[in-house]
């Protein structure tokens, strides 16, 4: 039986099947944990602020909104990175939070672009 036959026989998603056959590296697991943490933060923020960021029917406005969300966080990253580099250990937790926020804003950017223009095939090269 080939991989496709095994996949069908297990009833697992393709991603989970591949994980069982080809275990992830430790850094991949860390990466996935970070993404999971960012998803939890997003869920909490959606409960507080709602889904209005996803309800714009204007693709140009959507693109610019996500751009300025990320730009604002990059400015915060710059400030916090400088503080951390200068030895301010109190800047480390907000620095990590800013990176998580950028993950979420980037994902939101993909969501709104795909809403307007359709899913783009992944370039895994």
C-alpha cells in the first residue's frame, strides 16, 4: 500500500499523517508552539474587539490596514530591541509580545487578501 492508501486507511489529516511518518524536528515543534500561542492571543482579542477587521469589502483598504498594523508593530519592535540590547530586561516580555502580534497581523493580512483574491498556492521552494 502506498502513502495515499495508508493516509485514507488511517482517517488522519494529511498533515497529521505526515507528522506520524516523519516526526518534526525540535525547532519545528517550538515554532508550532509559538504559532499556537499567537492563535490563543488572537482568539482572546477577537472576543474583546470582534471581527470588524475582517468585514471590510474594500481590498485596497484591507491591504493598507494590515500594512499599517504591521508597520506600527515594527516601530515598537525597533524601540524594544534597542532597549533590550542596552540591557533593559523589562523590555523582553513586551518584545516577545510584539513578535507574536506581528505573526497575527501577518496571518490577518493573508486572510483578507485571500478573501478578496482567492487562495494562492504555497511556494515551498
